[in-house]
């Protein structure tokens, strides 16, 4: 065998692996079966007076890249909430037995393929959102905003002007040279039993907490004097003053 053939075989033997072999070498294989979501597999308890309905949009006449989104509507004594759900998720409603003393029905949330990470991640998220909505239409959600500081207070009054007429407005006095007017979002109610406390209530937990967070952003609690706006049982650890 000639020298050129020896060198050619040597180069082929020491050549780096292809891209596919590199990807397979880095990928970690596991023989364990992916577990189902503990939150997603838990049943939803529907108290008496709460209804859960799913709206399936009609099929498209033409092929579209964006599929129609299904929605779930939860209605109760305090109102109703609508939540969009992905197409790979399904909800099975199990009514309460007729001869049973328990009048609450159940609903189970399932996904098509639990081994896919995206479906498994949204499984528990959608179930948690549905549970919050069920609590909202039966008991409601609330957030208490506390004002700590000299002159910090809030007043709920009727709005005036071009864009605020007919709406409730939260008037904040937070030490600025002008008052801060924040209109109350739709589906949320606000009341001030005392000037340093603001009670925000509503059916949708996201709207309630988001409105409280917007108010808090005007005076974030500072760690030296402990002044600021606190939401619910929020606390802050005070720091020692800087002494030169």
C-alpha cells in the first residue's frame, strides 16, 4: 500500500464527527417516564351555582396558519370570567351524583401529550387560573393597599373630565406637587375605609393585583425609613443608616 493511501486512511479515521453525532453526544437520554403535573391533574371543585362552559369556534373554511382559540367561561353569583385555552388542552366535566349529599361537581384538565414540555408546563398553569376564577366568581379576590408615610393617603371619588366622567377614580396624595388620579379598571371596585387603607376587590385576580401593583409603583417601599406603599402583608427589612 502506498504512502498516499496510508495518509488518506489516517485522515478519515481522525476526522471530527458530523454535526448529528455531536448533537447525539451532548444529548442526555433518560429511561424514566415523565411524571404528570401534580397541579394540573388535581380536580377542580365547582360549587353549586357555578357553571363552566367551553366555546369551540367553528372550523375555518380556508387553511390558516393561526388556529381558532377556544375559550372557557366560568359564571357564578358574583359574575363571570373568560379564559382562552390552547387547542391541545381539554376539560372534562363530571357532574355530582344524583343520590349523593355532595352537590359540588368536578372538572378535570388534561393535555394530549404530557411528555411534551410545553404542554406539561401550561397544564398546571391553566388549571391554577381556572381555580382562581372559580374562587373569584364565588368569594371574590381582594387586595389591601397600605400607605405608610407622612401625608400619604388615598380617596375614592367620582371622576370628572373628558375621559373620567362616569368612572370611579382613586385620588392619591403621596408627597408630590400634584395629586395622582388613577381610574379604577372595569370589573374592579375600590373603597377607602380609612385614608391610609385602600381595599381593592374584584372577580378577576389578575386585574385586582395588577391595579394594586400600579398604585405601589408610585411609592415603592424604601429600606431606611420604611416609608412607601405596601400590598397585603408585605414587609420590608430596614437597613442601618449610613453614618459618615
